[in-house]
């Protein structure tokens, strides 16, 4: 096995448990290796730090798999996946949940989402992609799904020199899968939906809107397949409008509304949420509750300024159209906009909108997406529930 030796002083982060080693942190690699191989990692003082898979094509050149002298093989992955699954059985609904959350489950770049009897897998780095077949076997053995589907049509794979692909890994089945979340039914399009088909990370925040949506007129911006909107309808809202720019998402949302018998309460429209928010303001239309769950406005540190403007704009507009005493549920999934900056943006939006705002609750991602303290990248979702006075 080749041996990667880190530059002086670069061992601390690894010892503290951050699983990434950047290209610039590596002093040298002794011995031969191919991209994707497992290598030993040593400090500049020749202290063994652990093992990870290497791909020098990627900025993140090594991802740590273990801090022990253990073989990386079928048994290793079995143990890791088993422990991820045991955790879900404790803290989540094992029927539908994120079964493996990559670095947070000590399985870097591996995502497994479970929707009823079906699993959707993403292997987002070369080193983990090599174990895809073994992982499929292990998932079959531990979780016993009816089928497994691969959604490796993710752009990040290109940074690893991997191709874009999707298809069956186990079985052949209808890729429109029905699942239930907090009592609400959804069809998840695991073949053509965004990412793995459904955003499981917001499950607990969707449940958290229950106390203030009864009888309310609700606007759900960036509604995707209608998850927040349908929760509002299910919890007794009187009138719900969901807006999403994707026609496909809007069609799925309308179908989900029918599935729940909520088609007379929840309507969906394909439009740009920025334009709609302005339109409602211009014509003085007001809502009791507005939900903002936009896509990541930035995926890099350099684009944070533009993202801040985007968040500011939608939060400002939303605050302007919420009735006095109404509620705003506002989220950001951009890792580069941290919790402090996010709350700052909201406060500044409130000042500009001339509204007084009270924080009801501050939330992050659901428990099946645990945050690894050593890796700040694993904390990405911020949700503030606010009352607009
Ligand atoms: N709230 C959703 C997840 C939203 S993901 C849920 O809980 O499932 C972000 C969504 O924003 C995507 O569906 C995407 O199609 C949509 N989107 C992106 N830009 C948009 C825009 N300018 N206006 C409206 N929707 C947009």
C-alpha cells in the first residue's frame, strides 16, 4: 500500500477527525498507486494517522475511511453500513430516510436514501465508486430492499473524473415510488427527480409548521414536489400556493396533491419565485405564512456575495407580504452561508422591510443527516421559523 505523507502541521485536522485531505496538504506519496486506491496516511513526523482513498485529480485528494490499521474490504463496509442503519433505526423512520450520509457516517462520498422499499445510491468519488457492487450487496443484505437504483448523474462526479450515469443496481421496478412522510403521501420520482428524487433533510422542519398553518393562507416558494405545501394542507391550511421554476416539479406536486385529496386546497404554479414575490407585493396580496426553501445560491466561497443578495431579496419580499402576526419559514442549504451570516441577512431584511421579527425556532437538517463536528461541511441546512409582528 502506498504511503501519503502530509506536509508539516497538516496532521492536526486529520487527528481531530476531519475526513478530507487537500492536494496541497500532501508532501509526498511513497510507493505506487492508481487513482481510487486506498493509501496509508502519515504525518510529517512519520506518525500513522489512518487510511483513506486517494484521487489526486480531485482537490480533495484523500478522504479518510479509518483511523485504525484495518483492511478496507467487504467486512469493513459491512460494519460501517450496519452501524449507519442501526443509527437510523434509533433516530429516524427506517421506512423512509437517508440511510447513509457520507462523511457523517464515516463513508465519504456515499449517499443512500430510502423511499419505502427502494434505495437510491450515489457514489460521488472515485474511491467509493470502486466499491459500488460490494456496497449494493451489503445494502441488500442489511436493509433488504425491494430494489436499488443509482443516481450518479451528479455534476460533482466530474471533479473526480467519473462519468454521469443512472440506472438499476438491483432489480427492475417502477421508479415512481410512493412513500409517506409525517402522514403525507408522496410519489418520489427516483429516476428523474432532483438529486435522489426527494429532499429528506427537511422532514422535521415540515412537521414543525403544524402549529401555525391551520386555517392559514400559505405561500410555499421553491416548492419542488410540494412537500411543505402539502404538509400545510394536511395540517389544515385553507389555501396553499406552491411556486417552483421546474415544470416537472410542479407536475409532480399537483399529482401529490391529488394523492392526498388536497387538490382543492393546494395549487402549484411553474414560475420564478423572485418574480412572484415582487408581483404579490406590487398588488398588495398578503399571506399568513410564507415558506422559503431555495436551492443553494452558492456552491463556492467566492460567490457568497451574490448569494447574500439573493437571500436578502427573497426574505425582504416575503416579510413585506406576511400579515401582522403571520409566520415565515426561511431556509438556506448553502454551506458557505453559515448560521451567523444567515441570521444577519434575515435581520437586515427585517430592518429594510420595517417589520419586527421574533424567532420562534432555529433548526438544521433532520437527524438522519447528522452533523460531524470535525467537518463543518456536514452542517449545511439552516431553517429559521419566525413570527412577523
Ligand atoms: N422545498 C423543497 C425543496 C426545494 S429545492 C422540498 O422541501 O422538497 C429548490 C427548488 O427550487 C427546486 O425544486 C428548484 O426547481 C427550485 N428553483 C430554483 N430556482 C428557482 C426560482 N428562481 N424560482 C422558483 N423555483 C426555483
